[in-house]
C-alpha cells in the first residue's frame, strides 16, 4: 500500500462489502419477484389476453426497463468518475428501492384501465435508469477497496448479493403462491414482495451513507487527477469496452435465462407445476451461494481467464443437453440439468467484480464499466425472457433456451480469449497518464489518447 494511502481496516472492508452487495441484492430481489410473479403481473396489468400474450407483455415491460439502462450508465458512470463512487451509489440505491416498492402500490387495470400498464412501465423505467448506475459503481467501489491478492474473493460477494436478493425474492413469491389462492394472489398478495423493497432499501441507504469513498479514488482526488471530461476520456478505451460487452453478453443471457426466466419456463412450457417450478431454481441458487466465494478465492490463485474459459466452453457444449434433460420432466433429471447450468453461471458471477473494473484506469473506471456493461445488458439481458418466449412460440421447440445460451457462449469466447489477465494486478497504479488538473485540457486530452 502507498504511504499516502488511507489505511483500510478489516471492519472497513466488511462494511464496504455489505453496502456494495446490498444494492445488488435489492436490484435482483426486484427481478426475482417480477420473474416469479410474471403470471400474476400479467393477469393484473394485461387482462383479456391468452397466457402467452400476457407473458410477452409482462416480459416486454421488463425489456423496456432495460432499454433505458445505458442512459443510466452514461449519466451515473462519468458522474461517479468526477464526484466519487459513494455519492452516486447513495442516489442509485434510493431510486431503485423506491421505484420497486412503487410497483406494489400501483392501481390495477381493473381500477384505472390503460393507465395501469403505463404506470408500471414508468416505474420500470426509473428502476432501469437507476440500475444503470448501480452495478458499475458497486463493482468499481468493491474492486478499489479489496486487497489486490484477494480481489476475487471479496469481489464475489457482490454477486453473493445478487443470489441472496434473487433467492429471497423467489422464496417470498413461492411462499405467497403456496399460501394463498390464485385469486387472492391476483387480488392483493402479489403486492407484498414488491413493497418489501422499501425496508431493504432503507438498510442499504443507511450502510452507504456511513461509508467514505474508495481509497483509490480519494488518492486520485488529492492529487487533482480526477477527470474533467470523463465521458470524452472514457471513449478512448473503446477496445476494452467492446471486450467487456462481448463477455457480458454471455453473462446476461445465462444470468437472466437461468435465474429469472427459468421458473416461468418450467411452469408454463414444461408444465411442472407452480411450486416445483419456483422451488427448484431457489434450491440451485442456494447451492450457488455456497460455492461462489470459494470460486472467487480460487481465481485469486489460478487467474480469472481459466475460470472464464471453463464456464464459456461449458455453456457452448452443455446448454442444449441440459435443457433436453430438463425436458424429460423427471424431477431428478430436471434438477441435474438446472444445477449444471447454475454451476457454469456461478463461475462467471464469481469473476465479474474482480475482472471487469481492472480493465480500465481509475479516472474512467466507473464510466467505462457502466457504459459497456449496460449497453450489453440492455441488448441481451432483460430481453432474454422475451426473446426465448418468442422463439419457443415461433419454432415450437422447447430447446430454445439451450440454443440461445450456446450462441451467446460462441460469441463471448472471442473477447474472453482477448482479455488480459488481471489477477493480482494493482488498481492503485492504473491511472491515465497526465491527468493532473494542473495541466491544461489539450495536454490532458493528448495524454489520455496516448494511454
């Protein structure tokens, strides 16, 4: 550690880890609840259609919210590179939790007609905009705090938050489905899981307001080297942004395909029943929770690229066979197929926060990560349930989820091979040369371009 750097205690690191993961947990709690209660949301906001049209409408609203995420990335990312990570993360977690809770308070189509789905879209747009600044900031913040030789271990807790949020959302939805009748669920019980985002957001806000900014960013600010024009400097790193986007394509197709869409697929396509379809993915997520941090620690020893390549090749080779296994409708076979896909996914999740922020210098790290991540997520993340549902409807093939993940793996293999190995590399030394405020803007721009 540099002599002028702020000392980081173990308790500081634990508080940062919890605060960073909390935002991710709220984000994915929302997606879990929305995905698990997709049928009820469709009944409440899009009545009068057949089951497939309701699902397409419900997932279409989810996809619309992802369309605005890049705008959130373009807004919050460069802002975080200018004023600091912590301030922006306080704002994003507030907007995320309020917009998710607001869905639970919306009037239904039966009450106000056309305006009900309009308000639903508005809430999803606010949620998507704020999420566009959340993940890039949390990953950057966590990576900049973590010790260089343990960045894989500590970074994995960001996705531990993902799995906790999704598991809790799924469990709450499953409990609601099992505890009340379908009529009661459609009448009011669907609201409860969405409203639960409000106390969760309050906890996350409390944690984040008690934190200082990352020592890496503080050091940059003390030396007057934060960026004057972060967006302009960010695009100078377009090659690594493209590599990030290619990797995130597979990450999002697998993430939203396995964790968000699968309960609906098992229930509406394979007809396994509501309770089985909701509990099987939850059981797989509990298993993923148990192994994600050991996998993150393993990447600190063997490197990120071997782990990423193992997962990517696994998705290319095994996605279709595992979906075929699930299609046998044998409970044990379905559980095995889902578990294998979950294991391949958790390897990717364990690497994100340690791999991707390390691709960029400190001056543009938040912005470059947020912009690249959200452009790819907008195109291939939230659209996954919608696209797979439409493909199954058009082709009448239940193997479409497997083929879609296979195609994503083939595309992502190239950027993963081209990525530099970043395990153990110090983020503190990763600065854009010549970024001092003492230098004039033209000199600074030439130095950034030269880097």
